[in-house]
């Protein structure tokens, strides 16, 4: 319902075939995103750093495909988008790399390959394994978290700034991004990322919340 309503409200579209939804998280509640994309009829690319979570969703049939290769992900996205094929593709990697690759595609080809975007990393718990920084691989990041939590925290905040910078670039070209109630925008703001709404008070963000703006 969230994906469908986002399409209706922001894309003015009842039919999401050929539309692309990019997000992250295939754990607890976030695992439903892959199935939601296919039910809605769009192309869903969902990033997940934890291979165990990715494999679990694939085994359950919630994810149609898995890839750890961004070139392959972009090729599959283009094909499914062009042919209006419903697809749920799990990218085994950091969502920041995925967002930055989409910016690269925009800069080099002029194509905006994503229509809808969100995030379901556990940003309510960003410094204790809820969000993994793009600068490190998953296992390396887990090791750093246990040995040097202060450094881990710094890397998370740097990663959040890169995360938002890529989203802002795509949103400026017409992608519609929303907050999934996971404190992503709040933690990004605390990290110094540009998420404040121009002309509004500091408690308002440039992107809407799914509760008030999409489901409400």
C-alpha cells in the first residue's frame, strides 16, 4: 500500500509497471519491500549488506533474483524497466554504492533510472549495527564496531552524508523519496547531511514521512 500510494501521490500513476523503486533492508519488517514491489508491478531494487538476510528472502520466494554486481543490477533494471516487467532484485552490497551508481548513470547518460526511493535500514539504532557504513565491507564493519565503536560512529555519519547527497541529486531530477519511519532523516540531520526543508523549522525535513504524507 505504501508503494502504491507513493506512486499515486507523487507519480500520479495508478499503474507502476515500468517504474523503479530503490530502497534498502531485507531484515524483519524491511523484508516485505521486495514482495511489495512485485505486487505493485514495479521494478524493486533492494540493497542488503547481510548476505544471510538476502539469502533468506530469496529462499522464501520474496526476492526473485540476487546479485552482488552493480553492472548486472543496472542492466537488469534497464531491461525490466523498458519491458515493464515486475522484478524484485536483491543487491548484496551497501545501498550508498547503489545510490551513487544511479547518480553516475544520470551524470553519464542523462537518464534518471529511479522513480521512487526510500530506506529501511535500522537507523533508530545506527551505531550498534542498524546501519553499516559504505566505506567498509560487512565483516570488516562488524569487527570495527566491536573494537572501535567511536570510529564506527564517525564512519556511519560520513556514510549518511554520502547517502543523502546521492538521494538529493536524484530527487532534484524528479525521483520521489520518502522516509519510512526508521529515523533515517533524523540521523542524517544529526550527521550534518542536507535534509532540512528550506524555509521551514529545523524539525521539518525536505522529504515526507510515509505516515503523514503517504498512508495518512
